[in-house]
C-alpha cells in the first residue's frame, strides 16, 4: 500500500496493487489478518477493476478482473510515435480464492487452448519451436515444465526480451528491448509454482501466469525485430504443450 515501506521482495512499481482477503459486511472488512499480497509482480499493472456477479448472472459466472498495463506518469512508450496511443488493458482474469490467496487465471473463452507441437526439444541447440505459433505475434501458450536448470522462453529472434524460468525463480529482463523500463526483475517463486506455465503475448504486452494463477507478471514488451515465433531452450523437460493464436 502507498505510504508503507516494503519489508520484503516486490512492490517495485510506483503504485503497487495489493489484495487483502476478508469478508466485506456493509462497510466493515471482517476476518482480515492484516496480511496483503501483490496482485501482479510485473513492471506495469495498475488500477485493477473487478466485475462481480449480479442478480441477473448465473451463479457459476466468474468474477473478472481487468488491469491497466501501465503506470501513472510513465508514458514515454514507443507506441506514442508509431500510433499516438499509450498503455492498454490486460486480458480479463477469472478470480478465485485458494487457501486464503487470490488466484488469477486468464479468462479467454474465445481463444481456447489446443494441443500444440514442439519442433525439437529445449535441450537441442536450436531449442524447441512451437509449430502452431510460427509467425504469430499474438498468442497464448501453456505447458508443464520439469527443471534441471534454467528454461528460456524466446519470443522472436533478437527481440531483446529475456524470460527465464527456474524451479524457484522467474527472471524477466527488458533491458535489450525498445522500452527497457523496469530493467531486470527477479521474482522468487514458491515450491512448484514454475511447473505450470501460461503466457499471453499480444505484440507489446506479455502476461506470465505461474502455478495455475498463483503468481502473475505483466509487462509491456516493445520488442526489436518482428517479435514472431516462440522457442523454448534450456535444461528443462516440457510436456502438455498447448497453444492458440489470435492473429
């Protein structure tokens, strides 16, 4: 929260957005123990808006969250010169609670995942290329990973973006991109969180979901080159690969 100095990892953005779990009765929040967690550990995430169920929606309808992929006062992005616009929304996220923690999963019924094929393996010199995403700049990818070392997710060739997954750590390095704001971020992961990976990428925004939604990282990614294709490289075994393309 604003005005409180962080006493642990995270809270790197100008306005960190957190969640407190409790029961809202009238104007009183009951059952909250004072703890809070960041909703998103990425470089751009602000002003989350939640749309809950109403009397006219079915009980199974999800509670949805949209975030603003930008931060106040941070407007010097390449899209101003090329298109005259700045910032964008995240994908909608379905929210649930698991063990008193907010879980956020992409809610994209119009872009369902389907089984996908890796051409090669991450351990090969050229890595494993996701066949179904060849030439794509807007896509959704999910897989399970078992780590002997680090696994790199490469978007395009020479894009300047580095996404590295390890058993207990996520590292995102933007310093080589056309918008290096945020620099190099390291997120310590809980045991098992890196085993299930889902990534959404839409030209200049990338959202990383780990642990089936227990950890989310949103960042603006203005890449160098075409920014097309996805390749997995490194010391990890990847299974249950699925994908969908939006272009």
